[in-house]
């Protein structure tokens, strides 16, 4: 029965020949992931599925990008909003490598500083944080030096 | 590479000690033409007469010329110019920028934009490192050392940036003991207590302001501000507790000195002013020598 379900799930999003499959994205963050990775402005063939049932996440999304292989620091940008994302690297329809995302030691852009009196919330400046704690996440703003904690994180 | 002074932690312990040594030299001999031919910009995006006059006195005593503005209404910021553009423009003219800004992180950003050094003269509730260095110089001058001191921090320990920076800086020296005296709503934030515990530095917390001060070498007073309280009754209950009076100084150590970043409102009774333990006005005077020292260090003149 489970195999049957898996099969059905697989069929919902068609296979790719070469490229990367990003699985286990929380469904609600799919479009943020697409935007953070810049997938909305490249010409590669992309298929995605969302609101797929997932035991772990409730509802998950999956993205398949043809002929695209991400660098680690590129893909780690999504760790804040898709911490359990799994990457499958596909060559000739076969999974040749599996990867997980890791929260980087510093984060540029993506996240807003929690402090409304921070200069980054008042002028066009790319935010910059040092990750002082990974679980639960705690970010120290390079500018105002205040901490933004996991329950306060919001994205651009 | 240019040097900036944005946060107190930008400087090492060696740099603190160098500033202290230079400040003593400038106190001995305040007028030195080290900035001859240099232009210094003092940009006050938020008025602060005391800090500005102290900096401008320091620059004048070093023989430098000053450009700038004392409040944002007379600057291009009032026309909607971004901080980025103001700093880009001013750094074309000046050899050093001293700036005060109401937004936190503004100074760090300015330092990134500017090819000339930036000294932070206060960025919102974030940092005011030259205040901390002049506090340290005052402590060194009156106690003869920055080691083995019992420091009482009194009043608003939650929002007071001066007490946070002083705590960070003094933690670099041997065996300090901190005593925090504050109402529960304004107590020292956890991050600083954790910092002290990790460094193995002793601290004690009190909500009463009584003869516990008999052990103090330094009593650092700050203002308990009404606007920090969401409940006005709570403010009424504490507003008169954290007032230092001359009678409270009877049993204190002979070497104790009372510091205050100023301006004070009523947290130090005027009857303390004539006590030889009162040091806050001399502390402000020390600010000029300390700022001469900081400018000379930042600009590699000494």
C-alpha cells in the first residue's frame, strides 16, 4: 500500500533526465524557495508540485530543475525556510547523489532584522547576520547588533 | 586599512590601554596641532549638544577644522537624502567623520560606505563607544587601575547602552565584580549575565538601593526613564528609590567615585555635588581628552 502511494506521488511530478530534485519543502514556503534560489528568472525547465501529502511535514512541495546543479552556499540559503529539504542530484534519470541543506554561519539578505529601529529597516540595505545559534535559530544583525530569534524571523 | 570606532568591542584590550595612555598625555598637554590641515565632519542626525561640543572641543584643541551640522533639520537628510548619499558626499570633503544617528546600526553602515574613518557618537540605543572609553579613563584616573574593582551599576540596566558597553569593556580586565541595582522591569538583560558567567566574572543583583553600596569602588548612576514603564503605577513605585543622596555616602569607601553619563534629572540629588566622591562633571571634562586620544589613534597620528 505504501509503495503504491509512493508510486502515485512520483507520478504527479514527471521525472527529469539531468538536474536537481529538491524534496521536502514545506508547501507554504514553496514560492519563497523558488524566489530565493532565483528559479523565477532562469530559463531551465522546471516542474514543481505542491500540497503533496507528507508524513513529516503535513503538506510538502517538490521542485525539479533540469540541468541545474546547485553550489552548497547557494542551496543553503533555503535552510531557514526549508530546514528538512533533501536534494537528489540526477544524472541520466538516476539519483547519483543525495544532499541535505545546512544552516550557514552567516546570512546575507533573505531575512529581515526584527528591530524596527535598525537602519536596514529604514534604508535600502542588504541585511547581514551572524548565525549565533542554529537550533533554535538565532541571528545577530551586523548593523544594530540585536538578535532575531526563530519566532521573530520574517523574510523579504 | 582604515580604522573605525563603531562598537566598544571593535577595540582590543591593548587599544583600550593605548587610548588611556594617550588621554593622560592630552590631559597634560591638550593643545597639539596634530590635525593641522585636516577637515573633520561632525554629522549629528539627532541633536546631542553635550557630545557634539565635547568632540568639537577635542578637534579644535588638535588644530583641525570642522564641517557638519548639529541637527537633521539643517541637513540634506531633511530633504529626504539617504544616509548612504550623505556619507558618500561628506567623505569626499572630510578626513574623518564623527556621527550621531537615531537609528541603530547607522554608524556601522556609514563605515562601510565611507572610505574615510568613522567614529560612532551614538547610534540609537545601540552603541556609544567614546562614552565608554571616557568612563574607563575616569575609572583609571580615580582608582589608579582598571583591575580588581567593585562596580555598581544603578538604574536602568535594561535599556542603558552605556552600562552594557562599560560591562563589556571592564570584563577585559582582571577580576572585576559587578553589582546590578535596578527595579525588576529594568534589570540587566540575560545576554550580559550569560556573558559574565561564561567569563567566570562575579555579579550580584539587587532591587534595593541601600547601604549595599558600602563595598563599591565605582557607583555608575543612570536615569530611570518614565517612558520605559508600560504601567505608570510601577514607575511611581520605583522613581524615588534609585536616587542617590549625600547621606547614603557616609559608609562608603574613601576611594569611591560616582559616575553618570549625564544629563541627570533627579537620580543624583544635588546635595551630592559638593561631595569629593562626586565625579560626574570631571568625567565629562575627561571626555575631551579621551576623544583627542581616540581621534589621534583612529587617524594614526599617535
